[in-house]
């Protein structure tokens, strides 16, 4: 079993492949790029790096080997451990080539240095795309000179200086006259509008209003509704129809029954009577419990 072949397969599908007790191969996506010196276009790819701190197994490599070789997960894990021991012994003596993925070496401090194989592209989306070399593109800066208004220039040459000054003076006088006339007209309009407003104000002040047939006075008798927060409850019903039947039944028996509303459990509550005073409500509750229903209770509800 060649462990590097399984790692190579998984790098096309996943961004990280961990070899237990050895390290992890991590991929980083790189976009298409152009080498300015060689004029070479490179397609999008995956850049392979090695992290010696990723040693805890995530089960990915062992599961893939077990399914590929049709063996158990334990046997696949044992095969990985044997390959790792072999790699650790080889890298002490010489650079270790991990298939077509790259080469691992030890530096002076005993740290693993990884040199990836740039000729292999592990990005599946770029399958079939290769590098393209082109010749250098020569770019020339073109200086565009603005066109001179020849006709206008010639026309200006033929106009004497005193005519130019006279024309400018005429334009200035015209503008001043227009501005003065406009200002005078605006002042005149404001004066007329002010006179009209004053005249209208005098008419309003002098006006008298006489109502020959006034409307009769209406007296409204408003009775203040007294809050009755204390209720002697007869029961709580799941269906509103049953609550209405209970109210009719209690009213026939002489109680001032009413529906209090729906509580937080979705049940419609019905009261025998409601009171403004707590003591009155408690006395009525004891009376109803002794004579009508022992299940009645007191509810304080605004």
C-alpha cells in the first residue's frame, strides 16, 4: 500500500488531509495569474502547504483507505502508522518525496520543510487547463494633439479691438438694464401685494357674524365606568360557545355573569360576579363555594 497515492487522491476533493502522528497537507486556492517576466498565464490552482502541528486523526484518510482496500478501519489505521514510522526514519537520512505532492526535508533545527510540486494542479475546476505562454505586447503611447479652431481664430484676427470693447460694453449695459428693470418690477409687485393684504385684514376685522337660527344645546350624560378588577370565576372553557352558554345559564339564576376574556392557556374565563372591592368579592366567593360550586375561585384582573 502506497500511502502517498491516497493522500494525492484526497487533495483533489478536500482542503486538508491529515496523516496521524505526522502532519497535515493543507490547500489554499489561488486565482489565475500572469508572470510578467515570462509572459505566462497560469490557470486557477490549489497551493499545497504542510503543517507539522496537525497530527490528530480526523478519520478521513483511514476511512478512504478502508473503503478503497475493502478492509476495516482498524487495519487501515495500522497501515498508516507503519507508513509514518517508515517516513520518519527516511527523512532523518535524506529528503522524503511524497509521491507527486512534493518533497519533505529537515532543517538544522529539526523542523520539516515542504517544497510542493508546482507541476500538479489539485483544483478540480481547472482540470484540462494548462499554462499559456505569449509574446511580449509592445505598447506605444500615442500623443493626441487637440484640433485648433482655425476658423474662429481667423475670424478673431479680422475684428478690430475697439469693436470688441464696444460689443462687451453693450452686453454689460443690456444686462444691467434688465437687472434693474426686473428689480423694480419685483419691488412694485411686493408693494401691491402688501396693500391687498392690508385691505383684506381690515375687512375681516370689520366683519360681524350673525346667526339667525342657532342650534339647540345638546346635553350629554356620560357615566363613568367603574373598574371591577375582582372576579368570582365560575370556570374556564376551551370552546367560546360553551362559555356563552354558561353566561346565559348564570344570568337566569340571577348572577351578573360575564365573559372575562381568554387567559394565557387559551381558555375563555366566565365570572359569576365582578366587584370593585376585594372584601366584597371574597364574601361572595365564600357564599358561592358553600351553596353553588366549590370549584369557584377569585381572580384579580384589570
